[in-house]
C-alpha cells in the first residue's frame, strides 16, 4: 500500500466575461426548439468560489427581464473595454 500523500491541484478555469458584455442567449423549450435572444451581463455570481457551472445575471432585451443564466446558455458577442490598463 502506498502511504505517500498525493497533492491534487485543481485546474484553473478562466471564464472571461465582464459586467457590461453584450451576449447572445440560446435556450431550448421542452420540445427542443431553440430560442435566440440578446442581453447584457449585469453581474457575475459566485465571485468568491469557483464553480463547475458559473452563473451570471443577464438583462434580456426582448423580454425586459433580469435572469440568472449558466455559461452554456450565453455567447459573448461584444466585450466591454477595461477602463484601467495595468
């Protein structure tokens, strides 16, 4: 039996979205029809903790609502510029 300790390091996952990014939203209805909408990212949730499925709050233009969406539902189509460059 191997008594050596194994150090397992978690991989760093980078999801490069920012508040203000314009996104395309793709959702599916129960019968499999895809629906495309557009919105803007208002807030990233779970900032302190790395999650397997990151969530963002998105304002959806077509419905004029704020919804929490997973990363697999959105595609960034226009990024906001950083105000401060280091």
